[in-house]
C-alpha cells in the first residue's frame, strides 16, 4: 500500500485533513505548514497516533524564544512589528502566542 503524501504550505495541512477524513488505514506522510496538533491532525507531537506522520515548520511554541532573541538584538526597541499572512486560518493562534510571550516578558521581574 502506497502512503498518501502531502507537501507544501497551508495547503499541505488541508490535504492532510482531507486524507485523514478519508482513511484511517492508509499511511499519511506530510510536511505541515501549520501546527498539526492545533489543526487537529494529531493528538500530540511526541506520539501522533493514527495513520499520520510528518514534520512541521510551524512551531508557535517557539514564539517566546523568538521574542527573547529579538529583545537581545534590540533591547531598547519600543515596538516590534509582526508580518503575517492575514488570510491564514491559523493567524489567530500565532498572534495569540506572540502576545502571550510578550505579556510574560512584561511581567518578568528580570527581563
């Protein structure tokens, strides 16, 4: 049995979701353009379960580290802009993680 392959950006996630809805037995291998847990493809990253596996370049859990690196590079910056694709269905998740990371930093007694 040949696996179903799904590669690309956000479209890879959509095609993987369609494949997941279509079968529970054929292996699905994907390069996800989004967070596979939040998009409902897998239950968690360590043990995805089911018939789906792959890699993801979209890691919102890295937002706190990205903010930290930006602050190290520009410690006196009053504003940090975020460029996003407003049409992405996952933009709310990413912006929420960025805002949470910034709020944590603002309440840190040793920023």
